[in-house]
C-alpha cells in the first residue's frame, strides 16, 4: 500500500467529521487551554481551515498535555496525559487513517486497543493455550511502559511503514509536545502520554516488534497492551524464556521490565487482566474467575455505596449499586462465579437492610414500617425498641421477612446471580 500521501486522507471532510464525533463521544476533561468538548464544534467552525493548512505545511504545534496522576490499587501512581480537545481531534483524525494500515501487521494474539477486540478474548485465548499443555506461565510486567518508550526507536519502526513526511512530522510533534505539571512545563524526551487518542496505536506499533520476536521463537503468548503472558510446558523453559525475552525487551526495544512484578508460575498463581485461574478437576482443564484482588476491589466499592452515613437516598444507592453490578458482571461474565455472585448478593442485601433500618430513624417509625410490611405488632415493637446494633438487626428473621429479597428487587436492586446468569448465557 502506498503510504506516501496520507495527509490528504487525514484532512478529508469525512475523516475529520468522524474524528470530531468520536472525540465528542469520548467526552473527557479539558486540557491546558481549558477548552471543553462542548466548545470544540464552534472552535473548529471558525478555525478548521487554518488547522488543516497548518497540518499541510507542517506548522501545526500541539500544546503540552496536562499531567494527571491516578493512584494505583497496589500503590504508586499512573501518569495520564490529557491533551487539549483540539489536539485530541487531530490525533483521532490521524489514528483513524493509520489504524487500518497497521492492523494488517499486528499479531493475532494482540488484543489491547484494537478494533473488535477486548480483554475477555485475551483471557479466553490464554485459557485455550493453558489447556493445550502449557502449564507454566511467564508473566512479564513492563515498568511504566507509556512513560519509557524511546521516541527514536518508535519513529524508526513507524517510518518502515509510513512514508508520508507530513504524517511522520505531526506524530513526532505529539510525542515531544511536553507536559504541564502544576503550571510548570516539562519536556517529554521519552514516552507517549497515556491518555492521548493516538497513544494506544503507537504502543501497539512498538510492542508489535515484541510480538514478531515471540512468534519467530515459536512461543505461544497473549498480549493486551503492555500486559503480556507467555505459555510454555515446563518450569525450566519458563525461566529460560523469562531471561531471554527480558533481554530482548530491554536491549532491543529500550523498555524496562519490572523484575519485582514479573514472575514464573503455574496458571493458578497469576493474575491477568483482573482474572485468576484454577484447575477444574471435573472438566479436566483450567477455567477463569475473578481474581481475589478484583473481588476485594468490588467489595470495597460496594461498601462505599452502602455506607449508612452517606447522606443520599436509598433509591440513589440502589441506582449506583446497579451500575457497579452491571459493569462488573459484563467484564467478568466469561468467568466461573455463580457461588461468588450468590455470596455477594447476600452481602449487598444485608447492607441495604442496614441502610433502610437507619433511614427509618425512630423506634415508632420502625415499628410502623415493620407492621406495614406484614410483621406482627408484638414483633414489630419488640424489634424496634430492642436497641440492637444495625448489623444484628439486619440478620433478624423478622427484618429479613419485612425487607425481603423480593421487596428489594421490587425496589429496583439487581440480583448479581440473575444478571450473571443472563449475561453468561448471551456472552
């Protein structure tokens, strides 16, 4: 394919309109100039032709990205870069033209940030390989990948495919546009800001070199962005692969492997994309399920949403819980978790009963509400005036009868088990 005149494709009306609509759909925060997504349309109407001319003449100058630090669950922070909405628009326009070209080169076992691919497909492919006799896993963690990409190496790889100097120029400008940290400018000598529209594509272009090397060595692997696992048949082979692949990553690609987080282990000892793995002796094969750390994170979020002292209505709590449940089940639906869903359902209902009991406030109101919910008068007054703690009362049989599973469902609370059963069948 001729890639020497791509800029006109980038600047075509259809491509720019699609880029604008995608940026609007993505929403996102404002960059260093403060312009919001809602203001982008009016700005482009007035300045669109000027931007196109700047791109044609290589005079377009991206603004620095705004640095945002996101805390990681296991400590440390992840650096995100927030480009201006105009730069996001230009990046999206460029990425839309480049993606089909590079998609033809990308490996079939690469799943991150690619059209019609997702994390669940990566996990299913990993399971397929585990159950094909690959009982040892090489789990390689790249240290701050997006912050350590060597610009020259990346652009050399990029230039093997893309011959249009205008496109090469604007991509490099995005790489070196710098960052603003607390109103102070910093050069970006290395790295591709995680958060830019074109960054995922550039990351895959860089790591496709690793994919090609692994394929040349005859290794079975799965990669989702910078999350890589390699499946082999023995511990000795795994340790040998760990050393040689680490050497290739650091010496040939100029990236850094996190030795503390990288490991050689059996499938049940690793966490991949939030999933853990276990051997099902009945099915005689490995299966996936939410990793304990993912479950702990869900429980922590659920407890925040069912905090008795949170000053919002119980209806709002149920609304936010339902969003959490749907998102979690939709992600982990390929895993085995029927028993887990039953247990979490029970915990959620228990905590909602405590929220409702507190919302009723006074003993008189509690007794009145219990009687309305078919609890005998003598039992209602005994429970309402007993002075037991919330946790004990939420386990009381009469309270469970009054605030039953069915009544909670009628109130709008989703059952994790029911939702998982439906999603699991349709996935």
